[in-house]
C-alpha cells in the first residue's frame, strides 16, 4: 500500500489469458480463450448472453478453476488468484448493517488498517466520488447510482493493480447508467489500474475501452479483437461522432458474424 490515494502516477498490472477453457461436465462453456491487457489498460469482453463472459471473469477472479489454460497476472501464474484482483459484481453488495463510509473502508480493515485510519483515508475519496455528504448514511438511503459509486470506491480504495467489473451498471436505468459510464471514464483516467470489464452493452464498451474482445455464443471463444482507437478523455457527446459510430457499427457487425458462425441465435445485441 503506497499511502497515496489513487495516484495518477500509479499504473496497473498486466493480465494474460492463455488458451483458457472451462468444462462443466459435458458442457463446454469456454474454449481456448486468449486475452491480454497491458498495465493501465481498460479492456472489455463482450458477447451474447450465455457465451461464457462471466465464466472467464470468475476464472480470473479465482472463483473458478480452468479446465485447461492459465491466467498470468503481472508476468506470473498465481498459485491462488483470490485476492490478486479487486472484483465488483453487477449488484453493489453493500452491507446493510454498515454505513457508507464503513462499507467503503472494508478492504482496508481486512488488510489490518485501523477503522480510524481507514475513515481518515476515505474522507477525501468520498468527496471525489460525490459521496461526501453521505458517509454516515445507510445503503438503503442512497439511490442506485450512488450505491454503485460507493461500491466502486470500495473496490478501488485499496489501490488494486487489477480491477474486474462484471456489468456494474447493468441494473440501472438508461440515464443513470450513461451518467455513471462517463463518471467511471473520468475516474479511471486518474487511478490507472488495469480494468477488465464484462458487458453486453456495445456503447459502454466503446466509451470505456482501449480494446474490445468479442466472444461467440457457447462454447465461448474469441471471435475477434477490436482496438477502439478513440482519443481520451472521452465524453458522452462523442457517441454522436462519426468515429464513435463507426466503431459501434464494426462491433455490432462482428457480434452478428460471431453468432452466425456459431450457427445459433442468441437474441438481440444491446446498443444502449
């Protein structure tokens, strides 16, 4: 722990998935997935529902073991991946018996930081995340968007080099989701961790990512990799620009091709 909260000079770690496969009995969920993220990159994994995105995610997080292949973090294969990354699921999972500040500081307490010191460290970060006036509130008193901000701050406060985001805004309404996508883009540019985002939202992946990996329907494989190539910082207004629309169009085409190649229809592709 550096003691400098989310410093812009701190960069993340590398992540490589090499030939990752996962079988559940006779079911082949994921097949020979290769993926890479350089330190400080934002990479998305996108595909139709049921394609194995969450399986890949859970393997990286250490919640599942691959049937074959390996996960390389920071140039090494961890003996135990639990704790090698910070994980944020779709739902905020805030503890209802802890106030917002105490939810946020939970990772610090688990690493032996006293509650007093952890609260002191969290103070300016709560302000930065738009939660300064709500540190003593209970989770049920906050809107869905504010709860997600608190959950993301809890994910970041221990300065993790690798962050895993599993559709963190998927349960929110469209207006709140767009606002938090912009906010996440701004915040990520400051803290510099490596991020792997699982999503089925094309627009979200283009707005946030350096690179997008497109998966086929089950068994999930990488159909193609697209470098977004848009300048940063990015804003919601860029969604109306030709360059942004062109990347969306290519992603939509690649998803449709992946589904056609797999010989099955997996439902409409979202472009929220």
